[in-house]
């Protein structure tokens, strides 16, 4: 957790679960294809982080405005990336492990069948 705090401002960490929940909601509606959800979350993360950055900064000159936009873009993309990564760990990885385990069990059964056939022929 300490390493994450080095990249994301602590006050923006709340965006990670928010984006995760939004992504789950988008996926349930089936309006948008699943491959586009990370892109949508990235845009939403940038918009929300930029709004927060501008709301908490003194926008007296163009440098501070540009800094707010830069912070919003980098923090929004990082939060969206962490949200998508969280989804990968929670949802996708267990499914992939099941597939791998099922495939390895099938290949073991096939090997046993082949060994049994070869032993009966001999």
C-alpha cells in the first residue's frame, strides 16, 4: 500500500473503488463492450481528478492551471489503471486459474488413457 501512495495522492485514492464500481455497473448494462470499459474509466478518472485538482488549487495564473490539468491527467489515468488491475485480480485471474486447472486435469486424464492403451497393447 505504501508504494501506491507514492504514485497516487492519498485524497484521490477514493477514485479507485469509485471507478471499479462504475466499471462493474457499465459491464452489467451490456451497452458497452467489455474491451472499452478501461478506456471509459480512464476518461472518467481524468475528468474527476482534474475537477478535484482545480477545485483545491489556486488558479491565479496559467502555470497553475496547466499543473492542475497535468495532475488530473496523470492521477486519473493512474487511478483508472489501478481500478482495472483490481478487477483483473478479483474477477479475471480466478477464471483463468480454473481454465488452466481444468486443462491440466484433462491433459492428465488423456495421458493416463494413452498410457493404459499402450500398456494393454504390449
